[in-house]
């Protein structure tokens, strides 16, 4: 009677082990794959590659800021979306205050933001960031260029001139023949491209992997689901071990019985 | 046992908060630093380009790619002043460094934007750099004592000092 009850108990444990195993398989796969990927973030460049999928970006609620500005001269354009600058669609490292102008020269360009001028190569490498430390007059409002190549800025305290080395600034009133940099309004297509450019540089793959690993990708219920999956794995380990020990013990008992039976036969 | 009156407690808290709040900010305007360094007669700035022959060393000193292709300096009679920036933890620390004949003459933290590690602005820390030179392996010729809680800021100042010495040596060799 006791043997039958014990057998039924282990049979039920075996069934639970099987069904929970099937249910946990998906979570085991997710946890293992994301875990392995997170262990090799650097090699897989998860921290420097960004999600471009629209539905995933929408899921995370990533929206481009509404204040988008653009200055364009010939084939070069600088776009500001929020505090981020894009030089010919390539992100410029750092955060910047309001964009206020652009001047282009054969080998480099000068981007004016409030209080700063960024000298940048045509390929998008920063040559120098000029601020008050480098003598740029405070309260920069706009930037322009004169016929003879002299650069003019309008600051909070007046007009200042410099040459194309941007090393020395002189206050001046002679600004009559200055061509000021003016904003280029974005067309509908350019606006769409700018929004995509911003969104496609916001969500690193590493973040998605971490959220998938912890379950946070599914919102507030995600971690609870992953907790349940973890409990399932604990159950599987314990039940698996119990079933294995039972099997080993039964095999040993069977062997002992067989051995005892042979000995008895030999004695008779 | 004496109980600390509530007013004293509030006063101590206020002092701690105000000292931390004051820690961030401009300690000295860069213009003032240059004026002090050159006794009011600031020379015109020059620039050194981070060309391919010096770029690997600059990268090794900073531990990352240099953020700009050229760096500005002010030079007068063997004295070279640099105003350099390096990120401590999150934000750049603006530092003025004066090199005279291959040795550091002065290190001054000009603008500190981080929330901690501001102790590096004190003279007891910056005086350790005075007379330091650069060894052939581009390390300082002396060890600099750190400050607990300001490890990253200390590291940033060490890097900038090495960079200023290296760039000054390069300039001297070029001229």
C-alpha cells in the first residue's frame, strides 16, 4: 500500500517535471542567449550599435524632440535635435546649446552654438571647441562672414571679428558687408529623416538585451514573469535531482535483490 | 550624556550642504589664470595640431581618442600655459597648467563641474605636481598621492599634467 502511494507520488512529480520543463524551455532559451550576449557586450558591440526598429523604438516611447534646427551651405548641413548635433547626418560627440549658425570653408566648417564655436572637418572630426576659455566673446547670437573672409560674430556685448584661424578676437563696428548665416527650414522629407536619425541613435542594443534578460521589456509584469521562470528552474533542479536519486536507489535495490537471490540459489 | 541641540544639528547640516554646493563651479576664470601666469601681458595663442606622429602618445596618455584635432597654448619666454579639459566621472574638469623649461610650474583647477572629487582644487593636492617632469615612458617622474573619494578627478589631473608636459616637450622639439 505504502509502496503504491510512493509510486503515485513520484509519478506525479515526474509529470510536473515534464510539463514545467516544457513551459520553462522558452525562458531558458531567452535567459541563456541574452546572458551569453551580455557577457560579450564589447566583442558584439552591443553598447555601440543601436536599434532601428520602429515598433521597438515606439515600445520604448522614444520620440525626437520638437525643436529641430538646420543650417545648410552647399553640400554641408548641420542639424540640431534637442541637444544633439548632426554634421551631414553623423552625430557630433557631446551636447550643445542652441544652434545659431554655420560657415563653411574649403577644408573645414564653423558651427556656432550659443556661447561656443565648433570647428569641424568635412568628415565630421572636431578640430577645436571654442568657448570663453579660447576667447570667444560671451552671449554669441549669430555668425557671419565678410567679403574679405573675416568672420564676424554678434555677441551680447557687440560685434567681434576674427580670421579663419579663430585665434584672436577684436571688437568692431564695421559689419556693414557681412553675410549672416541663416537657418534653412526643413522640408517634410528632411524632417522625417532628422527624426529617424535621432531615434536610430537613442536605444543601444545592450539596453534591449538587459531588459529582455530581466523581463523589463514587458513592462512592470516582466520581472514577475521572469521571477516565475526562475522559480520554475529551481523546481526543475530539485525535482530532477529527486527523480534521479530515486532511480539510482531503485536500481541499487534491484541489484541487491538479484545478488541476494543468486546467493540463496547457490547455497541451496 | 549631553544632547546636541537641534539648532546645532541644522547649522552643521547647512554648512555641509553649502560646502558641497560651493564645491562645483568656477574657481578662477581662464582669462584671470592667463593674466596671473603672464603678469598681465598675455601673449597671442598658438595651436598644436594632434598629427598622426603624436596622436598615439596623446591617446595613450588620455586613455581615449583626443576629443579635438588641435590644442591651444600661450607661450612666452620658455613658459607655456595650457588650458585643458578632461572628464573626471561625467563632466569635464577645466585645468590650467603652466610648464616652464620642461617642468610643471603650476597646476590650477579652473572649472569643476562634477558632483564629487572637488578636493583636487586645493593647494595641498596641486603642489605635488610642482617641478614634476615627464619620464621617457610618458609617466610623471614622481608618484602623486590620491584623495579618497576623488579617484577619478585625481586621475584626470594626472593625465592632463602628463599631456601638458608631453605637448610642451613636443613644441620645444619642433621649434
